[in-house]
C-alpha cells in the first residue's frame, strides 16, 4: 500500500515534546470515502532509523487522554515523543499493506522551546480523486509571519511528473 509521510524539522536547544497521529477510521465516520481502516505509525530520524512506532493508540498511548489528543477510534495510531533538534518523518501505512485516505498529524506540546521549523507532507499523487491535501492550523496568541509554498515546475529536474504550477501564500 501507499504511505503518507509528514516530515518535520525541529530547531530547539532542548528536547521538544510532540504528539504524532495516524488517523483513518474516524475519517470514515465523518463521511470521508475510502478511509484507511487500520493505520500504523512509524517515527524515523534523518538516517531512516525507526525510533518509535505505534499500532492502535491505546497500546502505549494512554498519556494522550489527559492531553485531549486521543484518537476517537482504537485502530488509529498515535504516540508522544520528546525529540532533540533534527529532521524526522512520521510515516503512516495501512496495516497489512492496505491503502486509503489518512491524516498524518503533528502537534507541538512545547511551544516555548524551539520551534517546528518546517512541515512537509509527502505522498503519491495521481489523477482524479487521488490527490494530496496539505493543511495546517496555527494557534496561539503571538502570531508570527510565515510562508506556505507549493513547488511544482522547480521540481521537474528531480521529479518525473512535477505539477505545472507554483503557488505561494504569505501570512
């Protein structure tokens, strides 16, 4: 099956606490078609080594309940990780190679320590309804400037079927 990847770069002086989630079954409950029925979640470092994994969030994920970030379906995956500065990827797969629509979510629990400097969703995109949507939610009382960018033509030299448009959103 296909994987969904949420890449993240952390800039921090001390380890930073994050929640990572792989959501699928609750999407079906919300009316999303072809939702991934049983997602698994791997957290890998920049060398590709798996440093944490979860399948079915209730196995080892009880600390998500008091945070208010427990998934609504027991088959969904989630974990809490405290990570030093670096580059990481949260990889969501369908158990037993299954495919479907899923969310990769990353929550910063340590807003006062460093920052999540980059979030980059990656997945295979095909014609029709096989699209990827990158979304983000900004919260807090101290807004800061930022840029959201979709790269297309500039990737043509390294990606065989790069999109034919570029878009930049400044905020």
